[in-house]
C-alpha cells in the first residue's frame, strides 16, 4: 500500500502528466464546466425516487421510472460514468437487481437513499452502507456509489471496473468488484492517497477517481517496482510517449470543446435577444466568464439573482439554468436550456428541478434549444414515461435554425414574449 509518509516520485510524475494530458479525464471531464450543473438536479431526482418508494408508487420497472431519469443523467457525464445505468437495468434471467420484484428490498433501497441524502458525516454514510449491505439485496452492489458521489462528492468516490483496476495497480491493493466491504476499504485508501497528493488532486473525489479510471484503462505505463534512478528514468521516457498515442482522445476533446463553443454562441444569441426585448438576463453562474465575441458571456447580465430568488430554496437550481429572462420585478419570465450534442436528460432534469422549485410559476415558459436535427430525439425523450411530469409544464422546443434566422428581426421589431413563443414548437 501507499506509505503516507514517503512520497513516490514516479507516482507524483504520473499524476502531473495526467493533469496535463488533454485526452485524460482531468482535462476532458473534471474541468468540464457542464460537469457540476447536474449535482443539484440529481439530488432532487433522488429525492423524488425515495418519495415514490415511500408512497408505494415506484412500481416494478426500471424503464420509465424516476430512477432511470436520474441514472441516465449520470451516465451522460462523459467517460468515467459511461455505462453507469447497467447496474440498475433489470436482468430477468438473473432476477437482479432485486429492487423491482421485492417490495422489502425496494423499501430498504429507498431508506438507504433517504439516509444518504441527509447524512452530515462520513460515519453516517458508512453506517448506511453497512445497513444496505446487511440486507443482501441481490445485484445491488457498490455501483450505487455512483449515486452517492453526486450527493457527497467530497466523501464518496465513484466506483467502476476501471477505477478498481487503477486503485489496485497504484496501491498494490486487492479490491474486488461487487462487494461493499471492498468499496469501503478502497474509499479509505483513496482518501489517504488524495490527502497525500492533495496539491495535485481536489477535495472533490471525482478528480482522483478520474485519475484511477485512466490508470485502470491502461492509458499510462505501469509504475515500476524498483525504486532506483534507472527505473525512474525509464518510466519518465515511457510516460513522455503517452501523448503520441492520444490523438483519438485529443480529437474527441476538441470536438467536445467545439460543442461547448457552439453552446456558448447560442447562449449569446439568447442573451442579446433578451436584452433587445427589454428583459434582464441571467447567464448560468458557471458560464458567465466564457469568452463570447470580444468580451465574456456575462457582459451586461445580472451579476446576482434578485433577492427573492437568491433567498429561495430554488436559488442554486435557478443559477445553473443556461439563460433566464427576468422582468424588472425580478420574476423569471422564461428559461432556456441549450442542448447542443449531449443527451437532453440533463436539460430536462434541470427544467423539472426549476419547475418543482417554483410551483407558483406552473406555466412559466421553458424552452429546450437544440440543433434542428435533434428535434425528433427531443420528442422521443419527452414522451418517455420517466418524464410524465413534463405534461404539466409549459415546455417547448426551439431549433437553432429558426433562432438564427429570426433573432435579428425579433430584436428589431419584437416585444415581450410573443415573438419567441411563436418561434417555439410545442412538445
């Protein structure tokens, strides 16, 4: 295992290289500005899951359930969570995970989530894990930690095959997949490792989990066992060659960055249009400093939410919506989520979160703005049973093409919400 008192120079060099690697999870996922937007919405989604279980309304299917909505929004979080939904899919031949046919197991799972939602200490989380493990629910293993990470990112690391492989390789451990005791032991080791190299990682355990994921995927050379100058030099040379093999990863990252750029451009269109129509504009709090034209996206926009909104329970959710138009009274008049290339799950979940947070604004216009080619995909997703609550919302679709070709005319001749509502398509 890692000696907390004696730092491994080769491991430090490996972590430094990982931070610089354009195709690694640090640059492509952990620093991704969209990453943190889902945390609150996933929490609210899990609250809905526990409430349905408590009321006996969850049902016996994963497909179309509130749990599917939450897990799908996690699974779209780029590399590290790809396939996160597999653990929750019903496998009829194995009859796992047994939270769909067994009412008792389903209630135990609901109590576990409810407890973890309210935990205020590490020990409370560990106790909740031990209780769930004691129930012995078939097929419900440490993959559940991927849910816990979004509830307590500084306390619980994610869990998957690659992370386990990376952890075992770095520490010399022997953690097994599918066992809660092994996850608890690995968590302790991850916290120790994170503290030892705290200057290179983060309080958010997603960083070290991403590092272990990349190591487990074989992205980097194995650290040699010999502790001498020759081994260190050989390792440095092998590590320096990593960038030569990462062309495909870098290309994918560039495409993702181009996607973010387009996302920013559409936010800028909506910002300028809102101002032209006489509204105050709010840009998502983690997007305001993005470069747009010769300035940044937040130029001319509200620097803080109106007092009534800032003091509400919805403040965090409202602050992360891509674009908001507000009246002079401080009331939100319209909300926009721009969905360029990722799954629309995240945008829909945030819209639901906003609507649930502002029940008095049940008919608030909510717009999903996406490429013209994505309209059919949006409609298919909206019609999934998991989004049944959408029917009660005033949710509409705006195509990039329509927005692009009409925004100047609306800016010059439009007033209020009439023109933008005429542009939108009912879902």
